[in-house]
């Protein structure tokens, strides 16, 4: 059996002028058809998720905050840690109810602080007795804890000593102390210091 070598130049099919003419026409038709169709690339889909945080997350946000995060960050970190969930209409309604409850609680606390401030300011001066020294001098000084103890004894109200600011008291006389009962409410209390 003899082997035959075919090459493009020796092929009788390519040498036939009628066939090559048809091929050229077909390729131009194909090229012409290709130019009619334009390929439109789709925009890359946004891969973000609208979430609500269930807890405070460092460098991301506070509890109850709505935000958009990347889908992978939500899927791989926030969801397994249980600190966020996808926003749904029911969740938004729940969140609004919770915000209203928190706002009502803040308003109640502020009103309570205002009433307490009114009580402190109408009581008059709290009297502090200390052992006297020369002239107006007293032994020791009057501290925030002393004022807290007097308020508790006279009005049966608990006040944290960290919220009491007193001037330095080392002499007898009348002084004004400030009680920070709420970030927006400060009560001014008169304090009379006298010696035994």
C-alpha cells in the first residue's frame, strides 16, 4: 500500500477555481453577518447584601444598624458568627418597634432625672457638720461620698458618687455641688458646711 501525502498546494480541491470562489463569497457573507450582531456584555452583578447588625461589630457598625456589605463577607464571617441577618420587611418592622421602645425608655429616664433634679433643687441646702479648726478652717474636707451619704439619709435616693462634682471644701460656708443625673440633666445642690 502506497502512502499518499496531501498538501494544500497539491490538493485538487483547492486548485479548482469554482470552489475557491464560492469559499471566498461564503467567508465574506459570514464576516458581514458577524458585523450585524453586536455583543453586549452584561454589567457585573452587584454582590452586596443589605443586612442588619444584631450586635456591635468592630470597624463595621453598631447593633440595629442597616448597611450594605459584600456577599462573601456576610456569608463567610457575619452569618456564621451570628452577628447579622439579611433585611426582610418583617425584620424592618421589628427593628422600628424596638427603636420606638428604646426611645420611649430614654425619654422616661430623662423625665425621671428631671424630676429628681427638681427635688434636689427645691430641698434647700444639705447640711454637713465637720470638726472645726482655726477661724473658718475644718479638719479634713467634704467629699463626693459625704454628699451621697447625706442625700441617701435625707431623701432615700441613690446617687453614684462619680456623677457628683464638688469644689474643694476645706472651710465652713455655703457651696454649690453639681449632680450629673443624665447626659442632658444636671442638678445644682446647695451645701452648707459648718463646724462643731
